[in-house]
């Protein structure tokens, strides 16, 4: 048997893709992902026709989406269908609820969820807000990459991207930084192993 045939028959074990957990999110220069009322109107200042700041690339790279209940409910207020109906979506919530097609409401341990997702073949996993959900994944050192778009505004108060307390130091390596004419600066880091 040729080595090529052997490898192709066992490609599930030899070529298993490590499904990275990627945080892709925007925040103000002073570290808030929403204003104190949960508003996102300040993001409009960097809205540019035809510019998605790499979002379409993340959508291509991922097939699973994780977000918090408040973020999920905020998306529903935008007056359009949920934008990720075509992907497996996990809403982290304290209230159990039956799944709806690709939408799952999860109230267990986030490390167990990620372990289960990584045990299945698939693309990378997109993590979005809110701050408490991000914090729960950070506490377990589960986030592989951080793509953070810094919006050129100081909100002064609001919902922080990084919740203080209870998390270990996380050292990161800069992969890329990109600045845009809108003033947005996007930082792409990976977790140091």
C-alpha cells in the first residue's frame, strides 16, 4: 500500500484541522463594546460603503458562531433576520431553551462546549460578545486569536470588552495590525503557547 493511499484513508486522524476559537469584535479606544445603555450607534462613525473590515473573511473561515444572550437579543432588534441562520450558532445563556434549527441555547461549561465543537470536523469558531461571555472563555484560556477593531472614539462609560478580575495573565503575539482611512485600527493577535 502506498503511503499516499494510507494517508488518504486515514486523513481524519492525520489531517484533522484544529478548530481555532477566534474573537472578532469592535470596541472603543477606551475599551467598551457598547455604551452604558447597550447602544451601538457609535459604530456608525466608521461605516464606509463597501468596507467590512475583514468580516466577510471571518465568515468564510468559520462555520460556528458563539455569542451571549444579550448580544443575540441585540442583533434581533436590528429589524432583519438573524444573520447567521446558515451556521451552527450557540447562545450562551443561563436559561435553558430548546434549539431552533441551527440555533442552540447553551447553559453548561464553556470549556466543555468548545471541547465538543473541536471534536467534530469543521472550520474555525467565531466568538462575539458580550463581555461576560468573552470573560468566561478567557478564564479558561480558550481563545486562540483576538481580532479587535479599535473605533476612534472615547465612550467614557459602557460595557467593557474585558471584564476585570478572575482571569489569568494572557500573553499574545501580534500577527498583524491594519489601519483604515476611517480611523479604525484593527489588531490581530494569537495567544502565545
